[in-house]
C-alpha cells in the first residue's frame, strides 16, 4: 500500500518518487516494488 506523503526509491535504478495520492498498491519500477525511504535526521540547532 502506498501512503500519501511518503517517498519511495527504486533499488535498481535509483529513481525516487513522492506519493501524492494513497493507493492500495505498492509503486513498481524495474519490475520490482519500490522501497519506502526513511526520513533523514535533521541536525539539532543548539
């Protein structure tokens, strides 16, 4: 299931997509399901 606002990445070619509409299916690229990218840590502002 794709989730609104999540980023997905193809492990084969490196293509990245941002989900703008929720769907019951997982995004597919290069005949493989794309993986969800984890958010990058934001540096603290001390």
